[in-house]
C-alpha cells in the first residue's frame, strides 16, 4: 500500500495495462489508462489463455505471484458457482472471474524436457497438480477465458475508479503536468515512447476457434487442454473454454503478418486433430493471427532520463496473461519506490 495517493497514467489497455491499473487503483492511486486500442482489439484478446510461462525469459520473480492470483480467482469463481441456466450465458455477470482450474497434458519431445515451469506450480498448488506420465506431464493449471476475462478486468478497473481515455500517446512530454508517473504497458509498441527498443520482436501466432459441443447433439464437450510445443515450428495446443475451443498454433519470430493464412490453418488443423480426434466432430467458427510482444527479457523496471518518473512493463512474449498479476504487483512496488 502506498502512503499517499498519486496520479498514475498507464499507457495500454491489454492484459498488462489493465492488471497494472487495477492493482495501482487498489493500492490507493488515482489511475488513468490511455490506449488507442480497446482490450478486445489487442493481442491480449487473442491469447488462449492457459497459465503457462511460454516465451518469457527472465520472469522468475513474477511467475509464481501471477499463479497465486489466478488460483485465487479460480477459487473465487468456484465458490460463486458458474452454473448458468440454459439460454442465459449472455447474462452471466462479470463479477465472476472467468478463470477455471483445468487439467491437461503437456507433451514432451525433448531430452531432457524443459520443466522449469514445474517448481512454481508445485510451490503454489502442491505435488498433486503435476504428474509425470508417459510422454509428458499431466497438470492442473488456470485457464483464463480471455475475452470475458478482459471485460471482467475492465469492470474491475472501473469499479476501482480507473478512468479511461481512448487515444494515441505520441510522446511522454505530452503527459507532463497531467500525471505524477507513467507506466508503459504498450506490448509490442512498448519501446516506441522510450526512443525504440531493439530487444523487442514480434513472434507471430496463428489460431482457429471451434465451437465446443454439449456432449449430445452438438458434439463432444471438451474440457481438458493439450499442449505439444517442444518443436516451435510445429507447436500445437488445444484450449477448451466453455463454449469455444482455441486451437493453435504457430510461433514465427520476426513476422509482422496479422492475417490468418489458409495453408497454415490446414497444417494446424491436421496436427490438432491428430492430438484430439474429437475436433473432427466440431465446427470451426473463426480464425485469428497476432503478434506476441517478445523481448530478450520481459521489461519491468524504472526507466531514468525523463521529466516524469517512468516504469516500463512490456515484452511479455507468449505469456502476457500468465505473467499479468505478477507484473502488476511488481509495478505497484516500483511506483511505491519512486
Ligand atoms: C496466438 C497467441 C496466443 C497466445 N496465447 C497465450 C496464452 O495462452 N497464455 C498467455 O499467457 N499468453 C498468450 N499469448 C501472449 C499474450 O497475448 C501477450 O503476451 C499479451 O497479450 C501482451 O499483453 P500487453 O498488454 O503487453 O500488450 P497488448 O495486448 O498488445 O496491449 C498493448 C496496449 O498498448 C496500447 N498502446 C501501445 N502504444 C500506445 C501508445 N503510444 N498510445 C496509446 N496506446 C498505446 C495498445 O493500444 C494496447 O491497448 C498469446 C499470444 C498470441 C499471439
């Protein structure tokens, strides 16, 4: 908790900006978010999103904190209950965090496999959450229903008094006099306001959406996730949400192409159907592609040299949702240290 309320401007309304805004407001600050893309129009809206520290170097300090927060949200959702009567899905209140603990299988093809993610999971959830099985690891992890989750985050921000302005910030100078500190949560564009950041690169991801079934006439109801990503050029994942299933993907460093491509979609489909044959019984309802804001190491730090105190919080690669709450907690600490 900070001692005195301070005016903080957060640039960015993706999962990082909104999580920072929420926690800063909770810590007693007067927060304004400025963004030129609303949450539904950011790369955050494309995320699967399974809690998993993928493509996110140098984040040990925030991985575990984020996991704790998502586990708390999932248990909150559990205690409120998510049983929705037929036909009332749209009325589901955003008071319920759209986060659920889901079990799934991580295929491992490398020797030795990368199990760096296991330690924080065991620490937070215990040994039962992770079980080595033939060909991989079975784990129970938070699944974040991204589009509803971003709406829930926006609501949480508004309830905590966060103000929003929808515009581009062309330079930090234009904020002088309007705020006491700036948090830059601009994703792939995070370095632009700091004179550029060569360490940031896009890593393109393509995915498709299936309608989930109902276990009856509408086809099988999938609940378990599957990830097979040890070969980055052929990464495959299947993330069942409630009424839709996110199926990916690709991992193409340096590509700026945000348009889904048909040949890639066909390749994803054939890999995904080999992993989860039930997908052949379900309809495809959409395609998407987006750019993960990858950086050599995720940047969460105070940046010197500006008239205003500046904190950078960007470069979360393929794990922005995964790392969001830990990032927000660290940003609140950094603001407190100013
Ligand atoms: C296909 C795919 C699948 C993914 N799956 C997962 C997953 O399962 N789990 C997971 O954890 N992560 C996943 N990710 C990664 C995740 O989506 C990103 O790490 C995360 O969304 C980054 O969030 P962000 O808030 O930093 O950036 P963004 O969501 O890109 O938001 C940036 C914000 O900054 C604003 N902005 C930038 N510059 C300015 C400016 N000058 N003025 C005003 N506004 C500005 C933009 O308008 C926007 O609101 C996936 C990504 C892709 C592409």
